[in-house]
C-alpha cells in the first residue's frame, strides 16, 4: 500500500488530510493538558507560599531535563507523522538551513520578536508583570547556566513551533475544516500549557501563539517563527 504524501506546508486554508492518527494527537494534547493543570496548581501554590521559591533550585538539572523533554516531544511527533509519509521538513515547510528566503525569514523573525517585546512592555505597563515570582528562581546567572539556557531556548523555539504551529495547527485544521479555528485552538493550548506563569502570562502567550500561527499560514513555513520564538526565550531569560 503506497504512503500518503502530504504537501510540504504547515497549514493551508483548504481542508487538509491529517498528518497523523487521531489517537496520536489525543496523546499530544493530553500531555499539554496535564502540563496546564500542573502549572495552574504550581502557580497557585507559589502564590500562596512565596517563601517556597526563596531558595535557588538546581537550574542546570532543570534546563537539561526540559531540553530532553522538548526533543522527546519532537521525536514523538516525528514518529506519528511518518506513518502518513510526512516528515519534519514537511511540517517545517522547508529545511532550516536552505538559503531560499533566508534573509527575509531572519528579518521577519527579528520583527516578530520586536512585536512580542512591545506586547510584553505594554501588558507590564497596564497590568503589571504576573509571572516574575514563579519564574525568577529559574533564570540563568552563572556562565554555564547562560549557555544551557540558550540551548534550552533554541530547543524550545524549534520544538514548540513544530508541535504547535506545524503539527497541531495542521491537525486541528483537518479536524475542523477551518484554518482560523485551528489557529485559535493551537494558540489556546499553547497558552494554557504555560499555566505556571499565571493567567496574565497565559493570555499574552495565547496572543503570541496566534501571531506565530498567522505567520505560519502566511509564509507557509515555520522558520520565521522558530527564529522569533528562540530569540524571545533567550532574551527573556537573560534580560
């Protein structure tokens, strides 16, 4: 039986064939739903017990564990989509190192980071930062932490764009027949999976997911979003 070959584009406006089984997608969504619940409970605990974040955790161990988790998720998605003849390059909309449109993707990625930085500044001005107490103990300070944080940020930029904008947005579009609904669905799941940062941060991250989903629809590739996502995480963690 011949394999079903999916055109190399993250999402299009017409109804698409799924890139993996729905059982596979349920597992992926369940992972993020569990993360969302754990994050909400963790944020509530920290908010009620500020002293619990006073001591500094072993950040290197945490970073390495998160890097492993990001790449394990990519490998799980890769395994699921291979059964329909789809590759990671198909989800990406092209290779990351290809020269075609490289400069425009770099410029767009930097512009996206700038837009996100403005959203962060505006929300901090109007509503105040809501995630500092939860996240601050895990930020990088020593040189080895800085290097590991950069690796983690680049891993998250790649993995989360592949999973949310490449895989889930495509699957949700296949399920609903609407690219717009799919965009909102993946962005909502992306936001709530960061529940440990608090409701205000989740709302901003949902906006972030919508913005990157729109770019994936427009450009039909994920490279600009990966660049912006990695830049956002690197600078947020170091600045």
